[in-house]
C-alpha cells in the first residue's frame, strides 16, 4: 500500500513539475513562433501547444513507466556487459517493465547465477540488482563431459566451454567428484540408481563432515561408491593413500571424524603409512 501511494504521489508531482516547466520554459515561445505579419496565428499556436504537450506527456510516461538500471553488484566471475548484452540492455539505460521481465527471466536461467534480489527507488526512479554467483566447488564427469559443479550441487558449465583464463585456473585446483564404482564392488547392486542421486548424496555427506568440524586430511578426488560411501584420494602427507567414509547424519559424521582422527594419530605416532583407512562399517575401522 505504501508503495502504491508513493507511485501515485510521484506521478502527481511529476505532472505539476512538467506542466509548470511547459509554461515557464516554452510559453512565450509559443506566441513568438506563432506570430505572423498579420498577428498571432491561432492554428500555429495550437499546433505548437499540441507538440509541446505531446513531448511533455511522452517524457512523463517514460519517467513513470521506465526505470534506470544501476550497475549489477556481486559479479566476480560473470562479465556484466556480456550478461546485459544477451538481452539487449546496457547499464544506465531507461528500461521498460517488459525489458526487466526479460532480464529477470534470463538471470533465473543463467547457470552462473544462483540467485538475485531487486531493490528500487522512486526519486530517482532506478533499479538495483544484487547477484549471488554460483561458486565452483568440484569438477564432475557428467554425460561424457567434465563440468564445474557448485557448492550447492548445481552443474554450472562444461570445462570445454570456459574461455575465461582465471576460471580455468580455478578449475584446475578443484577436487574431482566421480560417479565411479571401486573395482572390488563392481558386482554389487547399488541403491543409488542415477548419477544425479549419487551427486546429491555425496554433497550431503560432505556437508555433514564440514559441519562436524571438517575432514582432517586434504584430498584431490572423491569417488562415489555404490551405496553412497565416499572414497577419498588423500594428499598433503596424511598416513594413508585412501580413506573411505560415509555419514547419514551430523551425529554419525562427528563419530566418524573422531574415529579417523584417532587412527591417523596412531599411525603418525608409529610412523606408519597404509594404503586405505575404511570406516564404512559401524563401530570399526579397517586399516590396510
């Protein structure tokens, strides 16, 4: 309701301002331009008045219905000019409601943009967009291509289609997430029937471990096993080449982190290095 009242008041005062401007700026010119050798031409005066009213009405319509577009904030990986150019818009343009609808639909469908919010002002009449970009977290193999996946499990863009050098460098440093069965489990029947389900389960499990305090080792690759367990290829000097973990809730994640912390500490104290630490099984850890 307050927004509607503001719009009505804005429109009313705009009318007063433009009408006053009409007579103060152009009133004498009407008479002067309509003057002939025989006096003032009524038809010419009427024509001048009509043209001026038409110009003022058009400007009022633009000021009422159109909004200026401010710079888009929150963009780091996305080029603003290319983003706007795709829908025929430039920063600072006076844009109609239909053009804004087209822009908003495009932003909703753009894979690099996770979400955005819109703020507007009446005086001056402008629109501001604050954008939250998708943050690349993993590289995944999907449909025969390597894709960037966001920290929310959304596919962003195939690596082969990325031309920005800074994003290419960023992708090199990201861990790989594979839907790849371990050889010893090849003959087992998985309960996760699709790649999409496996990715979602894996990301949820990783989130549990992150909320529980974070994994005590670095990793370069995560492979998703048939029942959703995660096989980590460990880096960074940990006393194991691989770690297998699973967690169905935050409490289980905390328990597994405590368990693996004790195993790693014990191995380090004895200066031992093992091939795999397997904590899939309830209440026990298999080290080999």
